């Protein structure tokens, strides 16, 4: 798989913040990871699919596997990993390498930040979604029942190695899921990136490492700039949650991939932006058409208990809710809406979907 010539340029993106420093190695070579980690005391957290595909390339270290997928993002699994670390001799000088997609990175990051009050850690990021988003920026987390990422920490990984050739083995739906988060970065902050992605879809879906690598790097620079300004998500960093308020609810209710849910969540948030009077309808339509052209537009119905699920999300602050809205494609902002507004919008949204159903 790695015998192929690899033309993607390597680029380092530094994220230096008050709560830690991280180096994102874009277009890095998986085979160099051994040079970046200590020679001993390494514990690799991965999932069974990634281990099967890439286990032969793992650097020396104790391997701890989890089941793949969102179901592993629980306190029970995190606790079990800690227990296995203890049993296999991990101490405060150990180094945890999360090797996988967003689920592995969220879990390994959490475990590294709590095991013995914190040990060094880094990631080899293996999905499009994690290279573009989940492994970057230092947010870790697990879910609590139906509520996403309720338990977590902020802790920067020492490095994140993104070898884009690993994306060639991703199932199509997972690749599409990652596209959702890629487009999100453009929609919140960079209109030119949005048009460039729209114009390059064929090449992006061919998974040419160099092409996709350039787009991932542009998106990660957007995220890095936001995280540097607000590492603990007190303000501007919230815009990175665009599409997540409704996206998290759809993800949990329908058990669909994160990025697929976020993509529909972005359209709902854009529709809310129009409803509130912030976004011209033409901009909403442009976004809708572009997402339809990527094959990424889905139309899951809002679950019956959407208001209660949304209002228990951690972005909720006593009786009102911070949502990320758009003024145009490329310009997101955070606005507080009341629960009454949320309920009215959900009614409006459901009715408008019913009206647009073919008779
Ligand atoms: N911490 C953050 O800032 C942040 C940001 C966005 C998303 N997330 C989280 O990321 C998670 C989603 O991440 P994800 O989409 O990477 O899911 P994932 O980690 O579950 O990976 C998706 C599937 O792809 C498999 N896989 C991984 N790498 C592969 C490869 N190279 N080839 C083939 N198969 C591979 C995995 O085994 C899994 O089955 C969600 O839990 C979401 O909440 C976190």
C-alpha cells in the first residue's frame, strides 16, 4: 500500500496555546511515527479495524484495542482502558499513542488526560474526519447515554500525524462523513475554500492524497487559528460547533456517522439563520445545492423529543441556548436563542418539510 509514490507535500501546523502546544504534521509519513515517540513506555490505543489494517506498521509498544465505532465512547470503555494500562505497567512516564479515527482520538485523549492525572500523548489520525477535525485542537470526550461528549477534557496532543494515504482504505460512508466536517470549516470561515471544494469534488472523491491533503491543511489552518485564540471554548471556538446542535441529536437518534449528521445539522442551522433573519435565503439555497451535489444532503426527520435533547446539550445555558448561525457562507457567529424560539423554529421546520413532501 505504501509502495506507491507519494507526492503530497508535508506541512507542519503549530497550535501553541496557553494550555499546551501541538504540532500537526500534515502529509506526514506513517513510517516516521517511531522517530517522534519515546523508545520505551509506549501504549497504543486503537480499534480492531485499524489494528487489522495497520497493525503491521505500529511502532513498538503495548497495543490496547477497543471495538470500533461510537459505542466505544463511554466512561466504561475509558475506565477499562485505564485498568488495562495499569495491568500492563503504564506509569506517569508512559506515552499514549492514539492510532485511529475520531473515536479513538477522543478516547485516547481522555484516558491520557486522566490516567495517573495525565500522561504524554499524541495521535496518528486515520480518518478524513479526524484528520480534518477530531484529532486537532485538544478536545477529548466520551458520551453519557444519548448525550454526546458530556464528559471530557481539554488537552493538546503533542503531535498529530496525518498520513493522507491512509484515507484510501476508508469505507465510502466514512469518507463522506469526513467531507461534512471539511465543508463545515469552509462554511464557517472561508467562502473561497467553499467554492474551491465545490469545484474539485471529483478529485476529492478520487482520494488523491495530494489533493485531499491540500484541502485538509486549509481546513486545519482555520481550526488552528480559532483554537489558538480560544483553546478552552469560551467564545469564538464555539463556531466550530456549527451544525452540531441538531447534528448530535440526529447522530445519536439514527446512529449515523458524525459528519453525515453534522451535514444535515448545518443545513438546519442555516435554515434557522434564515428564519431568524440573519441569512439571505439565496445563501441557504447555495449551500443546500452544493451539499446535494456532493451527495451529502440527507433528510432525516427531527426526532419527536428533539427540543428536550437539544436543550440538554452542553451548549445550553439555563433556559436558552447558544447556537451557531450564518450571516453568509463563510461567516458564522454565535447567537443565544430562547427555548420558545427553538420550539417555534422546530414547528416551522417540521411543517416546511411536510409541505415539501411530494403528494
Ligand atoms: N474532539 C473533537 O474536537 C472532535 C471533533 C469532531 C468529531 N469528533 C468525534 O469524532 C468521532 C467520529 O470520528 P470518525 O468519523 O473518525 O469515526 P471512527 O473513529 O468511529 O472511525 C470510523 C470507522 O472507520 C474505521 N477506520 C478508521 N481509520 C480507518 C482507515 N484508515 N481505513 C479504514 N477504516 C478506518 C474505524 O474503525 C471506524 O469503524 C465522533 O465521536 C465525534 O464526536 C471529535
